[in-house]
C-alpha cells in the first residue's frame, strides 16, 4: 500500500514539474513585460506555443543527420528525469535514491553535451558559435555548481537531495557563512545555466551574443517544442533546487499525510512565485554582459563556492 | 593456472620472431593478430577467473632464468590479476581491431614482430615478482613500444617523437632502478623479501619520490608528460590504443605495487605530493587536449587527464590510509582502479575510432574532416559512446568512477592533517574543472569531425571500415555501457584488490537493492545507473510515441535556415580552432601564454586579413628546453676529446688509472 502511494506521489511529481514548467516561464515573461510597462503575452502563452509547435511540420535541414532528430528526445528525457528527482512539495520520493545531487547535475551535463552536438550538426556558423560558447560557459558553471554541492553536502553529510532537504529543514543548521556563499554561487550558476540576463538573453534571436538560441536555430516543429520545454523544465529544476536546499520550509516529510502534502504543494507554489518575481526584477534591472565578461561572473561563483568549501574544511561550525 | 599464464606469455614472445616470417606473406598479419587475440583472451580469462574466484588464490612460480642466484619470480595476487585483466582485455580488443586495421599497414615487417613482444612485455611487468624481472620487463616494454612508435619512420615528426620517448623512457627506468636499489638495501631483490624488510622514513620517502618520477613519467603525469602526446599518436592506431589505454595502466600498476604493497605504511605527506601532481595533470591535460586539432593528439592529451584522475584517487587512498581510515581509503582506491579499467575501455575505443577515420580518409586533422556520421554511421555511433563515456556523463562508465572519487573527496574533512584540509578542496575544484572541460573537448572532437558538412573531398568520400574493426569498437562500447549501468559487479571485482592493498574494501554492491551503488550508506549517497538509464529511455520513448501519435509526425527536408543566410561553402563552419577559441581566451593567456595577433590590410588593399594564434608550452620552455640546451652545451665542450692524438689519449688513460687508484687507496 505504501509502495502504491509512493509510486503515485512520484508520478504526481513528474507530472507536476512537466505542467508547472511552462507556467513559471509564462509568469516570468508576463511579469517582466509588466515591469517594462508592456502588456505582455498571456500567462498561458507558453502552453499554446508548445501545442502549436508540436502540431506543425518539422522542417529539417538537408545536411542534418539522424542524431539531430534524436537529440531533442534525449535532452527532454534527461532534463525531465533530473527535474523529477529534485524534491518539490515533499522530500522522500520513491526514486530519489537512484541519483544523488552530483548525478542530477551530471544528467543535466549529458543533456547539454547533446545540445552542443546538435548545434554542430547542421554545419552552419551560428550553430558552431552557440555550441562553442555554451561549452565555455559550462566549463566554468559546472565546476562552480559541483563545488557548491560539495559545500552543502559536507554540511549536511550527504549528497542525497532528500537528506539535504531534511537536514536544512531541521534546527541543526543555524546561520552559516559557508551556506550563504554557496547560495550566492548557486544563484549565479542558475542564471548562467538557464541563459538568463546578464549571461544570455532568452528573448532575442538575432544577436551576436546569443548562446542557447544559436544552438537551436535549426530546430522547428515538435523538436523545437521539446527543446523549449526542456529549457523551461531546467529553469524549474534550478528554482526547485534552490527552494529545497535554502528554503526548506513547509515541504512535506516522507510518508506524510494528505494535509501535509497539500501544505507542501501550496508552499512550493509560493516559493516558485517568489523566485520568479526575484528573477524578473533582477533581469529587468540589469543589462546583458559581453561574452568575455561572463567568465569573470562565473569565476566569482567558482571562487565563492570554493571559499564555502574551504571554510567547511577549516571549521565545522562556519 | 600460473603455468597456463606463463605459457601464454611465452607464446606471445614466440610470436615475435614468427612475425618476421609472417610479414612476408599476404595473410600473415591476419594470422598474427588472430593468434594474439586468442592468447590475450586466454590470459584475460585466466586473470578474470583468478580475480572472481571467491577464495582469491595467490599463485606463484620461479623460473631458473635471469640472475643466477635469484631466478625469475612470478606471482598472481588480486592486484596483479586485476591489471592482467585490464592489459589483456585491451590487448584482445586491439588485436581484434588490428585484424581489419592491420591489413592497411604499408610496412608490416616493422609492426608485426614488435606487437606480440610488446604485449608480452606488459604482461611480464604485471606478473613479475622480483625487482630484476620487473625492471627488465619494464625496459623491454618501453623498447618494443619505441620500435612501434618509429615504425612509420619516414615522417620526421615520428622520428623526433621516438627520440624524445626513448630519452624519457630511459630516464623513467633509471628512476625506478634507483627506487628498487634503495628498496632492496640488503641485496634481496624478490618482492617477498622487500615487503618483509624494514626501512627508515627517509628511505621510504625517497622511494616514493623516485617511484612517482619513474612510474609517473611512463603514465604521463605533468610535468613528465612531454613525450606522451608526441609518441602515442605516432604509432599505428591499434598500438596507440594499447599505449594510451593499457601501458599507462601498467605504469599505474608499478606505482601501486611499490607504494601500496612493498613500501609499507605511508607517511601523511606522501598523499600531498601525489595529489599535487595528479590534480594539475588532470586539468592541464584536458586543457592541452582542447587546444589540439589532430584527433589522435587530443586523445593522447586526454590520457594525461585521466591518469591524473587515477592518481588523485590513489593520493586520496594514501591520505585516508595514513589517517587510519581504511574503509574510506578503500572507496578512493576502488574509484582509482575502476577508472583504470574504464579509461582502458573508452580510450582504446576512441583510438580505434580515430584509426578508422584515419583509414577511411587518410586524415588525422579534424579541420579537414566533417560529416563523417553520414559516411561512417557505425563508427560514429561507437565514437559517440566513447565520447560520452570519457566526458564522465551518465549513464556510461566514466561517470561512475568520477562519482566515486567525488564521494571520497566529500569524506575528507574528517582527515586531521591541515595540509590536506587545505589542498583537497582545490583538488576537488581542479577535478570538477577537468570533468567540465573534458565534455567541451569531446563535443569538439565529435562535433567537428563527425557532424556538420565535409570540409575536404576525402572526408566526403569516406567509406565505412571493415567488420573486425567495427566488432572491436562495438565490443568496447558495450563494455562502457554495461560498466555504466551495472557498476556493482565491477566494484565487487575490485574489492579483493582493495582488501590486500589498503586493508579494507567497499561494502558488497551486488547485494544492494535494485543494483544501486552505495559507497557508505544510502542516506549519504547512492547512484543507480540502471534506473536512470531506464527512466531516460522510457520517457524519451513515451515522448516520442505520444508526439508522433497525437501531434504531428510530418517532416520536410529543406536547405538549412541559418538565419536566412545559408552558405553552401563548408568553410563557414566552425573549425576545431575556432571552437576552442572562447576557452583559449579564458584559460589560455595564463597557461599557454596564448596570444592572438590580428593583421588587417590597410584600407583599399585587397590582401586577406589574418589572425595568427601563438600558444607556447610553458612547461616545455621552463623544464625541457634548458636541459636540452645544457646537454648540447656540454657535448660541444666534450667534443674536443674525439680529436686528440694517441699520445694524449694514453696520458688520459694513465691519469684516469692514477685517479681511480687514489680513490681506492683513500
């Protein structure tokens, strides 16, 4: 009986992240538009876009190989699985032990590896520029997030996300300098990984500084829909990650009752809204960076994360 | 079993002279490689049977050859069995690949005799149980591989590679010779006596440093790596695979045998030295790899990276062992050995792929390839698996060993030494950086050579390679996947080695629920490759079926969009150099002293603009060039001695005699 319940809860989580991801993106877009005194697209526009794209024909470049057609599914599956393994409304999901935090990050790494390959597949200059910049950003962002994970994992004594979430929710944590540094590093990485301003601009298309959009330039129809959905899922994943590690309030305990689950779900939506508002305000108040300023931005994240880890090594209480 | 192993090695040695005769005959190379395949498979089977036998028998034998009062001792213990398995699985795969690849050899007489001898040399190093046979086999392995490196001796580059390799190999053996000399202070050269002997802390530390130099130079640790990216690509591709995938592992074996087995309990600062060499090797190796455009050279530099990762694991194991935390030491040690196995698998696979590309196009330069996924679809699939595996991405095997190494790093705050507490976070950061850069490096390798459009007509007309080469590649690709989704049995196979070397082993993994791997406790960390792989596969298929069924499955082909400016000229594609340009700008100015010089023609001139990029190998300039200059300077001075009259020579002889007698008298 508990197994069935756990399975349902895990299945719910998978559906929840899939359904919420476009909404989060729509919310941020709407909010950004309102902050700029524009009307903005309706909240549900991302869903409409996805459905419309899925119904359209795929126009495939003549030089595209079979890999180009397979990659959207790989990216989507990898990101979806990674997003469903991050606790959202409650910790202690059925399959949360199948991949710890390092494995989740590596799973996102796999998705990026294939996305960068897709950029190179058609053999255009735009795809190449996108891929080469993406791997440059990743080569700094990935170590930064791994070291952040090290810092958090050493404090919580585990790389298991549900254990970390429970530990962070308990009173044993207290205020720690290293956690603060880790949070800043994680936010910087999250901004870079999701291609938000100031690293990349998700709204532009024809700009020489673009990264993500350049890689997916040749995609159309259902392939593009899947890739869009994957990047929405990735944004949701990072927000959930920050929420579950640094805002663990209200999340349901493992094997909690229906009421706790409902409270967990409500607080989770509250956290998403809060992070969305912060992101929208941040993005409207800052300009995009030049590409070669990005390494400095990410290097700062790497150093902060390293400092957090070092503090943990030096003293157990910092 | 021991007899069977020794007879197999003897057969390999016997195949060497047979190779001379076989090289004259049309089907000779197939015969020879077939025989090598059989013998290597037999040896691999012996090693695996020994390793998986629950009683872990230790076999030994003594042959009346070598030094008359010593004889040649041979022994198979779990450590030797593990490396014997790695050597011979690699050897068997390379022989299978060569069944097809070797047919294209222009001068088979230069390869065939040395190939089995080289395999035999590596086997004897692993089997030998006394210092004399170990060193003789080590040098034999170096010399036969040198002969294979210069087998295409008409290219000036290969001759230079061979020369530098010979120098460095000699230097490495010298260091090992001194290490054994110090170890066997009482004149007892068999390993059992060395193991039983006691030595002071200073002597033991000297041995550690000498071993790190000797084995490290063969394994390619920075800064002793300079020969590796020259020599490994110069050999025929199946030999490159053996040198990179297997011989560096024999060097790791030498290090483990001496430091973990013969030397006794470690001092705490040994691990600092090993970590301080291993972690920079990992990062620098992959950064160098990222700057290359020759496929085989990329792979050779990436070997330096992976050897660095192995040495980080070994260094952590030393640290935990010195801190009397044997169960964590076992975790780090297992991670290192698992990476040894994994790297042997995917690096051999990638070199086979590079060899296939070389065969099909005659080109190693990525900038002239492109679009090979259409011309060589099967090679491309195998290469893709190798690239994902070496980038340490799930669900393949490279991820498992790096994940275990990270888990060991996460346990290191428990260490008491302050030096280690400060160095290990940096090691972790360097390792994470290396993992991310490796992914960039292999996106570039696969993307530039296999994807996109063909840049040269040769690449456009490439043909898929023969079925033996494909069989070897797919066997290794399957191994990479299996070791990635079922890592439990592989970790358990390493357990007896860890028990004999660090006194403990990881918990039994195959008995865990759902075949999850759990290094310490499930609440701490766990990873299940099988479930992750199944989930990804399932959700990808569900998404694909659902979309094709309910939304749209129509597809049209059209010219590339490219923002409305598609250019049919393949030269507009990103090349290997342009792909690595952002990374070069971020890391290169510091590490390679990279400079970009743009030359713009004056207004009105029709001359093309030029961009020149200069990168310099700072290690070569700081370490190797001065030594070379000093040697050249000294030889020029001593050169006078060649042109003396007989009278002067006689007086020199007299003076030397008097000097020696004086030394004796005093």
